[in-house]
C-alpha cells in the first residue's frame, strides 16, 4: 500500500513577517518554516529578531532578521529588498506589527495617541505593502495577509483608537484585493480573538489585581464566552495565516478568517 505524503504547503516560498516577537509574530515565523518557507523577519527590537531567527534555524529552516520600523518608508523598502537579495524572490507578506491602545475613553484621550495607532496599524502596513508589491509582481503574484483583531467585530470600551485603526485596515484589505487582483496578488485578513500568551496573561493579571480575583477566575470568565470553551493559541492563528499564504487559498481574496473559538460569529 502506498501513502501520499503530507504536502509542504509553503515549499519554495519566501515570506516577510512584520512585528516579530513573543506571541503571534513568532508563531507565524515558526509555522512558515515548518511549512517549508524561508522567512524574513521584521521588528524594531533586535533581540526579538535574533531569538526567532535562531528558533527557525533550529528547525532546519532559513531565516533573516532585519531591524525595521514599518512607519519608515526607507526601512520598508530595505526589508522587502532584503527578502529578494537573500532568497531570490518574495511570495508572501504578513502584517503583524501593531501599536496597542492606550486604554483611555475618547472624551479624555490625547488624539495624538490615536494618530500614532493609525500610523502604525494602518499606514505602516500600507507602507510595507507598497514596498513589497513590485517584488511580488516579479514572482508572478503572491499573498498579503493582514493580522486584524476581534475588536472590529466586538467593540470594547476604551479601545477606540485600536478599533478604528483596525477597522480601517480591514477596509484597506478589501480595496487592495480589488486593485491587486489583476496582478495575481491576493489580500486577506486573519482576525484573531483572545490568543493565549504573554499579552493576554498580562491583561488577566491586571484584571485579577483590580478585581481581587485570580488569573484562573479571569480566564474562566473569558472561556465562558467562547463556545469551544478554550482560549485559542497564537499557533491557532498562525495556522490561519499559513492557509492564506498557501496555494490552498489560491482563488480566495478580499476575505477574512476569524480565529476566536466562536466568541463572535461573522
């Protein structure tokens, strides 16, 4: 009896992942390496890049770290060109870099904080996309994946700047899907909910402290709202990114895939 080997979904592809660090950026980079892709890592913090690059290489994968601030056009150009110089092509760009909210109500927030979030979450992603398009075109097309947030589906108080910037990014993905489709460049969004990891643990610790409860009790409150009864991991969201990066989604563009255990249906 013969068996069909499991396909290596990203074999031969080269992908950029921005916002590499603990959490989803690292998980996407590792998932890409396991799926056969070479990965070019972008982040402002050199130590994050070094750690994730080493993790990819420990798996036998190929990786290159490039210190990058995505709000700087020249640095975005450098990151896109580094992928081609190092690995000969560019097939996928994953936009994971983001600026968090300052957790203040609109009535009292300094609107410069909202502008900063728009600069990073929207215009930074668009800037890196702009830098990557010529190289994606030379490869015959490719995939752009925006990492969005459940905040666009379930508005929460005191996160208006983040929600507004991510909602704009979701619309931008639709615009780019329409415009870049003739170049065989697909544009999709992964929309995670709560992802278990360092950032969520910090939130739960803060809530537990403020409410005089435990982290376990705070986690239980979250899972009570999730039909599957689990807080998804960053690896779960990374798998959705791999799907959009791979040829399994070769005729899918302008779409979003929510990874939230069913907390929000869309």
